[in-house]
């Protein structure tokens, strides 16, 4: 069948499966490759960190209003309270789009200088321990809480991928 040169080309939906605004629900896959019933939500983000994203790296979600680069992930900066974190699901080159988890069960980088205890809340610390969660040292949520540890980890000076539950909420003490 010949192609008509004046045929209307359908516009791409803004909610297409590869659209940055489309949220996908999948299930956590454990270290043996078994798909669990533990849900997680992911979304595509633009890498605006200035460096390649690493799998399991923790980044700050940013909305700058620029439709060509939004939503974006940026590096954690000193003095920021990272209320809206995302965990990279894949390695992503600079200035490219890639998948990141925004809520639910995932593997994230955790730093073990302060021991991470199962069921403790985790936070991020910009500067010395960048792109990884650290223990808050408590099982009570605070304004800095970004995730909950699903397994323990302790290794001075080292970072490893560990199972966490990523929060997608702003803390409200009331």
C-alpha cells in the first residue's frame, strides 16, 4: 500500500510507556532472580547531575519547568533536605534519560560507616557520602527520612547495594 505524503501522523501521547511522566509499577527482584510480590514504582528522569548515574545511586528529584529536561535528577547538595529522592535503576550517561525508582522496594547504595540496622530509617548526607543512604540511627521517622532499611549493613568506609523501602512522601509529624 502506498504511503500518502499528506497523511496525518498521529501525535505521540504524553503518557506513552517511555514518557518521563509515565509511572511504572513493577515488583522487586531478589538477589537470586526471584520476582517477589513487593511493589515498586519507577519513572524516567533526565540526568542533570553532571556525571553518569550509577545503579542504586541516590539522587534528588528536581522539577525545573523545562519540558526538555524535566523531570530531572540532580546530585545532592550540601544543606539540602532531600525530601524527594530517587534511586537509579540503571546506569545513565550524562544528559540522557534513564529509569529511577521513586517509591517501594529497591536496591540502593548504603554506606556502612555508621551501622545500618534492619527497620531503621535512612537519610542522605551530601558531601562526604554522596549518592548513598546512611543510617539515621532510629526507628522513628524524621524530617530527613527518605527510606527504611530492609537488611542490616556495617562496613566502615564502604558502600554496598542493600534492599530498602523508598519513601515517596513528605514527613508530617502530626
